[in-house]
């Protein structure tokens, strides 16, 4: 799917945790496993980001995993949805796992205001 929105809240709301089943296997394969993300990494997997959005400007990219929003833990897409909803004009602090390490990003929703 494609993110068509500009706010971090809309971006998270459009994130879907997809589970795949492989014939002959009892356990589902998650998108995390398919993306090669270590099993100890928990959060909301980003599959696409609108290149004109504040999230893109902050450095959020496909394949990143949001682990915290405003210092609150994110264990999956549902948590991310609950923790977003910042009105335009406010900053959102994200802790993001990417390429083997974690970093903090600040998404400035003011870029979407107006």
C-alpha cells in the first residue's frame, strides 16, 4: 500500500501488519521476518512513506520500525495508532529502528499545517 497522507497520525493509521502463511508450515510468517528484521525488534513496521510528508522530511523510511512515540513504547501498529493523533503544529518524537540500530526522529507536524 502507499501512504497518501501527510501527518504521522495518518501515516501510522495506514500501516497494516500483514501476516503471510506458507503452505506446509503451521506458523504464520510476519512482515518483520520477511523484511529481515531481528525477532527482538518490536514496533510498527513502516512499508511506505509519502515523500512530501513531514515524516519523510524527518527521515522516516520504508523498512523502519517505530519503537516509541513521544517516549511511549510501541509494540505494533495498534499501539502506534493509539499514540498518534498529534494536531498539526506539534512535534512528535519517534524512536526508530533502522538498519541494525535505533535513533530518534522529530516529526514537525507544523510542516503540514496551513
